[in-house]
């Protein structure tokens, strides 16, 4: 009996030891190696002056309204004049073009025409401020007040700071006699908050018509985040290498109507509610690519237990997914998401509605597309009495949606260059690739560039993020300074 038991236990112990060694080896090799980068020689930048210039830009109400008739084109011309006044050397040295009336494209010719150009992007427009929120602002949203260590107002974070930061950096470099090796483009669209169709898209078409392809694009995006990832105690600088797609679908249902005292088993409203319930109960499947790249890049800052889990997703994937799915930000990095954002139906409390409708908005993970997303919604609802179609369009692609942007290769030299500058500028932070969850102008540039990156060079908390498109948007003077320091270093490193 003992001999038989030993025949069973010995192989089992060997197997367990082998498995344990395999798991530990994978864990040891999991963290992405952190390059040894020399410290940055920080340019001398006057953060207070940058904040004052940003405040001047905020005072100009370059608001993008969904109702185009309410948009003030004169405000964009006023902003253009402000840029000319604040940055005379830039306007003397660079070639400026106005694209589609209000967007700006600057060309800074490099010494070596054989090198592919790079492009830095931002946008001039801002979202409106709700009238009902005005009393909640500490300082008026279009006053551009510099106070309490911050510059306050709409656009301070999203993202007139990018326009001002880039222009400050170029002006600084020109004053220092810098000349780029490769050509640099600066592109400032005027309708990013409306989708960029007339701004960034028009700039891309202009460059494409001239046969221009780009080595890299750096646009607005994720920032240096505090308390972003579970288990990571240091700030994390997130460089978004890809961007989710977008699709809005309208769900509608009709019924005969009548008196609410004699209802059918499912009213039009009930059918729509049932459809939404099915969609929320059956989310899109998870994909681990982006989340594993993210945690591998911050692996050396993770507790050992989390390193072990993420290094061995083949074994512990279920545990990791459950934890990640609990937080909206990490859940959105795992899958295509769907949210019911609008619902309407009925005119009176005792009348059965003849029609009800709802709108669901999907953010599509790279690897999926408009068609697969639409088919998932159709198969999940599975109700012939609920009509599902693109919102405001007869086709999936157009005003209702677009496919996700392809993700940049983490081994692309231009990504590595940007990562190096981020590490130098923010030495206190871990650096990791991420997936842009919202929509930016950057997706348009994927047509002429394989390495489109999205990064906002400032450090923020969760409270700061809630201010974007919200109340009391602000950017610290310290961030104003660091932002310009970053753009100066980026241009020296990636264009010099």
C-alpha cells in the first residue's frame, strides 16, 4: 500500500514543484524592463507666465455647439490674433495655413528632408457651459482667472492648454536657436468636440494630397494619473497607443396604444426596457491584450501577488478579470462597452405609448469593428418587435460611428522616444501604454501615420478628471510649467 501511495505522491509532488517553479519564473520575467534614462535637463520655464497666457486664451469663447448656427467663427479669429501676438517668433519662422476657415496648420521645415515629419496636435474649441451650473463655478468659466495656484476656466484642461503649451515650447526653442532635423507640423483643429470632421479631418486630407506621411503624431489624451491602478502606489503616466471606436444605435418599438387600464403584456416602453436589460446583462466579451500590456509596464511597482496573477493569466485570469471588471475605467479597457444614454416614450401617465425609443452608445475595442458590434446588439436583443438602426444615419459608418483606431507598436522608435521623454519629465511616475477610451482628433491621423500617440503632459487626480467638461475646470501653475518643459524636451528629442 505504501509503495502504491509513493508511486502516486512522488509524481504529484514533482508536478507541483515544476508548476510552482514555472509560475515563479513567469512572474520574475513579467515586469517590462525599465530603461536606464539620464535625467532631464529641464528648460527654464515661467509657469506663471504660461498660466497668464492660457488665461487669455480661455477668455476667448471658441465654443463648439451641436447647433452650428450658434457657433461664433469670430472667436476663432480672435484666438488666432492672440497667438500671433503672444508668439511672434513662431509666426515669423513657421509657415501658417488656415484650413477650412478656422483650423490652423503650422509647418516648421527641418534640415533633413529625407526624415519623415512629426506632428503635434491639439484643438482650439471647447464645450459649452450649462447655464444651470454657473453658480457652482468658483471663478467664472470664461474669465481665465489665475488664482489659488491654478488657472481656472473652460479649456484649461481640455485642451487649450495643449495649444498654448505647444506654442510656448516652439517659441522657447526658436529663442534658443533650435532648428529641427525633421519637419514638424503643429495642427490645431476647431471642431474636435463635434468629431473633427471639418478640422482635423480636413488637415489630414490636405497633408495627404501633398503626399505627406508622418513618423508620429502626439495629440491630447491620457495624463499622469494618481491612484489610477489598484495596487500601484506611484502615479502612472499613461500614453494611449490606440483609441476606441464609436457607435450609437437607436432602439425603437411600436404598439397599438390605448388606455393604461387594459395593457398588453409588454408595452412599447416595456419592450425597450427589456432590450436594454438584456444588453446590460450580456456585456461584450473581455480581451486581455491592453490590460496585460498596461500592468506589465508597471509590473515593478506592483505587489508580488499582483505580479504573480498578471504574469499567469492562463491560471489566474478569472480572479484578475473579476477585480478589473469591478472598476469602470479598467472594465472599459477590457471590452467594448455599451451604455443606454437616452430613453423616451409616452405623453401621459394613463395612456399607452404608441412608440418608445432609446439610444445606446458603444465604445468599440480595437480588434472589433462597427459590424461585429452591431451584430452583437442584434443577437443579444433578439426581438423582432424592437427595431435597431444607426442613430441619425442609414449606414453604420458616418455620423453615428467609426471603427477603432489601430494601436501603435510599442517597439516603434517614435513610441520609445515619447516614452523616454515622459520618463524624464515625470521621474516620479511609472509609464505604461493605455487605450484611449474617449474620442479625439487623433483618430483622423491614423490614415497617414502608423504611430499616433495620445498624452496630456500634466499630473491629475480623479477629482481633476471629473472637472473636464464639468464644473471648475482648472490646471495648476506647476502643471503649466511642466507641460511646456515636456513639449520642449519632446521636440528636442524626437525632432532634433
